[in-house]
C-alpha cells in the first residue's frame, strides 16, 4: 500500500477576484425568492400537520 501524500502548501482559494470576474458565492434575488417559496411550503405542511394531529386527538 502506498503512503498518502500531503501537499507542502495548502491550496487556499484567493479572496481577491480579478477585475471583471464575478464573485462565485453571491446571493442572488432569485435564490432568496426560491428559499422564501420553499420555506413557505414547508411551513404550510408543518402547520397543516399539527392542525390535523390536534383535530384527530379531540
């Protein structure tokens, strides 16, 4: 079996972007809208599930 090799210098992505190069991890309005919609659907499902359990228990 071979020994694992460890690089002498860790590879760290540079924070400084070249001019004209877009940031890679930006939060776009489309992504925020998607999370709001998915969160709303999830909240709706949790609330309706709780209401169903409470109605069934009575």
